[in-house]
C-alpha cells in the first residue's frame, strides 16, 4: 500500500484544525486545619490574640483527603497565600509553590469589644465576619477593598493559567477564595464545583 505525502499532509491539517484545546482550568482550594486551637472560650478582646496565633499557625500533621491530593497532583502550577497554614498545606500535598503573593491572603476580621461575653472563637469569628460583610470593618481591610484585591488575584490566576499546560491551583482561604470565584465567573469561567466550607475543600472553574 502506497501512502502519498499529500494525503498525509491533508490528514495532519484536518486533525490540527479540529483538535480541541484543553479548557483553561483554575482550582481554588482552602488550606488544611491549623494546629492552633487555643482555649475553648474567649472574650471579644482576647480574640485579637487568638487571630494572631491562628494566622501564624501551620497545619501540623493534618492530612488532605484523597480527592484533594488528586487535584493537587493534576495541577501544572501552584499558587499560594503567604500565610503559614496555606504554605504548609502545599508542602503536605507534596508540591512547591510557583507563586506566593500577599494578594491571596485571607480577609481580616474586625474586632468589636463586647464586655461580659465569653464565647467560642468560632462563634466570635462568625459574628465578626457578618459585621465585616455588613460594612463594619473598623481597623481591617473593608469589603470593597477585598473585592478589588479579588479582581487583582483573579487576573494573576488567569494570566498563569493561560501560560500553563494544565490546571492552576490556588492554595488560599475560605472567604477570599469565594470572592475570587465570583470574579472568575464574571470573566466567563464556568463553575464545575463550588468550594465548600471545610478544610481542603476546593472549587473548580473552567473556560473553553
């Protein structure tokens, strides 16, 4: 059987024309569980110290679920927040960060002094976050500024993803990841999976 060069060229051109490029994919993952827990109940004033300890804590021996490990192994590039809980999560996944940028750090919590109450830090954090979402930022970054930061963060992610041969994974934080997700969707990316509220949860966004 004789195969003519012109026929081979024709097949190659057809395949190249109809070959579908892999969709641009960005994974937003929340870090693992930090080691620091502190005491079970604190005053609102003591929450300032609790937050400082939480921000300086890594995840110790906390291990990711298999699904998070699979997502991390599929990523061609890893981007991370500079906070220890994010960086140590990347290391636990057996990866190294290609980009570490302060733009991906978590949005801060405003502290409002309410004497006479001693509550779980989780309850205080939820209360302060609602305050922040309602526009009460006090001495931390306001919601509007955090949204602007999310625009900048999504721009970095898209730029890296366009230059990559596979998914780009951000190891970030719960609230900031959700703000970034909204920006990615506004850019036309489709949400294939929404990030949950648990440690190691991840959202997946693609653009064909």
